[in-house]
C-alpha cells in the first residue's frame, strides 16, 4: 500500500511538471509535521503558497515536491498546477526579478 502511494504521488508530480500551468506564487507559511513508523519519528515541512489561477481566483495550496530548503514566508517562487487539482502544486524555482 505504501509503495502504491509513493508511485501515485510521483506520477502526479511528474504529470503536473509536464502538463501544469506555470505561474508566480509566494510562500505564505511553513508548518512542521511529523510521521511515526518503526524507525522512529521523521519531521517534514509543509510549504503553503498562494497564487492566482488562469481564471483569476486566488488559491492557497501545498507544494508537492518541497525539495528546496530555506524557502521562507514571503519568498516569491514559480510553480505549476493542474486546474483539476489546484490545491497541490509543484515547485519550479525561485521567481526571477524582471
């Protein structure tokens, strides 16, 4: 069951990177969470971002692939999202100043 969950999550990240709509976002908050298993406790950071979709709606979402550490609230970033899953986005990189 666990392997299936990882495969499904990996597929969704890949699909969003490939087919998602790219836009600007900013980090609104970071929440630490923990999971418990036979190896002990593992801590994760959930990164929440706010962005405006193609329809002009403001959405708050969590980053599905928060590999970059050091993002802080207020950081301006680039993300991709799928219109059918607007609450789960993929981190692309830092927003470049224009």
